[in-house]
C-alpha cells in the first residue's frame, strides 16, 4: 500500500519517517503518568488524525520511533461518528462557545429548547418513537451515567416522596432482569447488571433485603421461551428489564426476529418497566435507534443513548423517559445536564447526519462489511470463527486458539495499519448455549469511504497473516 492515499492523509507523508528520541521519551513519560486501566499498555501512540486515518508511532522495540498510517476501525470506542477533524463539529463548537452561553438546566436555554423541539416536539425527528407529550429528557456525561439515571428512575417509582418511605406495594417489585453477556457500564450501580464475577467480586453488592432491597437476575439473550418462563415464575416481583437491542460487548449478538417486541409486550403486561440501552447502537444500524422492527418503533419506558451522540468531540448521553418516571426534588441534578454547548454539538451533528444520509447509508455499508469480513473468516479459519452484525456494528469472533493470543493479534493488526478493539464476548452462558469467545469489533466512523473500507479489509488480512506466521 506504499504511496497510496486513504482519506485525506497520504501514506507517503509519514512512510519511512521516524520520531526523534526526545519526542519518544515524552510520549513514554506521559504514558507512565496515566493510570493503566487495561493491565497491558499498547506500544503505540497517536500523533494526529484526519477523517478515519491516524498517524501512529511505535513506542518500543527495534522499530521504536517508526511512524505509520492506521485506519480507525474502532471509531473511538464507537463514538467518533464524524471521524477526526470534522468541520461540522468544529463549526458547532465555535458557534456554541461564541453564542449560546453556559446556563445549567435550571434556566431555559434557547439552544436546548431548539434541540429538544427538533427531536421530540410535534413532527420532531424522533417524535414517532418518543412524542414529547409522553416523554421527557435529561442529559448526562456518559452512557454509564445515563444508565445509572435510568435505574434510579425505576427505583424511585417504588418511593413515596411526600412521606419519604416506600410507596404502597412498591416493595413487592424488587427484581431487575438483565441478560448474560450484557455491558451497561463500569459504575457501581451498574455492576450488578453484569453477570461477570471478574468485575463484581470485592466490591459492594446490592442489598436484597429490607424495604428498598433489589435483586438482579440474568437470562440468556434472544431466547423468548426463557423470558416467558421467568415471567411465569417471578413476573409479579419484576421491577424492570434492562436490554441492549444488539449485545455489544457480548460479541455483537443479535436477537431473532420478533424477540425485542415480544419482550416489550410481556414486560408491559407484567407491570414492569423496560429500559433500552442504546448507547452503542445509536446511529449505527442504518437508523438512529435499533429498538425497531417492521411494525415500527418498539415501545420503551426509558431509552439511553450516547457515544455517537457527542459526534466524537464530547462525551455525553441522553436519557429519554416516560413522564411518569422522575426523581425526588433536586435528587438527580447534574452539572452537565444538556448544557447549551453540548446541545449545539448534538443539534448540528444530527442535522448533518440527516442532511447527508450518513445514518441510513450505514445499512448499505454494513452489508458490504459483512460480506468482506466473511471472506476474511473463510481465509483464516484458525483465527476467526464467525461474523455477526449490522450497519457499522460488526463483530468477528475469535477461535479459542486465537483468543489465547489476543494481544499478539491486536499488535499485528495495528502494525499492519488497522486499529481495532476486542470485546470480551459473552463467555459461558446458561441453558446449554455455546461459549462466546472474544470478538473483534469493527465500528468505523460513519464517514468511512469505500476505498477506506477496501484498505481496512486488506490490512486486516495482512495483520492476520502476520499473526499466523509469528505463531
């Protein structure tokens, strides 16, 4: 690929160039100062980016200082839908800082009002699924914080705010149902929703006893008969169901047709609340929301969106909840609740996604990605076992043998010029369902072009071949 141009960065611009030792020293020093959340630091640094192309440098080893071009197949943890250097995002930030102010949600903001009316008002972009007469909205810093607020909303429904005691009959609803392999965030309130001992052990557990006790149960995702059986056993105790329309960290697991609507209908019939975690799926599946089928939007009581909502320049989330769900006075005030600057970025970014058709283009792009990734799996059956996904949410599951050498595979892929991330997979599941191994997530920015897709696939092939050769 020497001499090729991908995106707006020519490989010739950095091919064969090396960073000097003082600059490398500063990068390594900065890396040591940052807390390591992964248990293993990648031996690379990014010096800049444009579109979906990043300028990387090796930090260690015999090639330390080597600069090379990398195509971003990760999208900044699937958040940078407009890629790097977006003029749309830059103009939105400039407009916001210069014009819209910084008031909190205690004071009405013109920018906030315009955003919410354009999305949820009469004839709003999302009013079919979330009419403003039935829903209200809050903002948070991240998807995790958004899911925390969603849980808080359903827990507060059991509380008598005037008397400051449990609401009549509220204590009977003490069960939250989540799904095996799900990922809803790191925060303490969300950990019980993860059926992963690694993340929960040694940390405070949810209290199950007492007036405000809560217990969490887990079921396999995508099995309607198991969900129906659970409701038959414990439906009268069910407070809420928390569900991803497509399971992300579990390995891009998609439910069978009709499953999501059936879950929604049965949850409503049981008297429980349905919380949809669309933090990852937002704007990636060929539509803004994945809680939809051929009949239209699937009703939810709370929907949380994030990641791409911040257009890759802000970390933010939005909690869309039925008006009957709220919290005690000042009990969920947040410094960051839909600040005008955030609203300006969301407003301009969504306008751009609609005007350019990038959201809907993702469906066609996903078909191409699935086909090309299947060819990769066929070419490397010792490394990859299966492709799953839709739109720009694609997962390539590793074989058990390759999973044991995952760090080496990732390094080879990056050195071949493609930045990917790997999800944990669903692991062991109950009811005889097969083990799901770690899965490579392909979630590039929506702006990726056909030539960049071709180059990305070529580099995945090259990196995988290098990984096999190094075994």
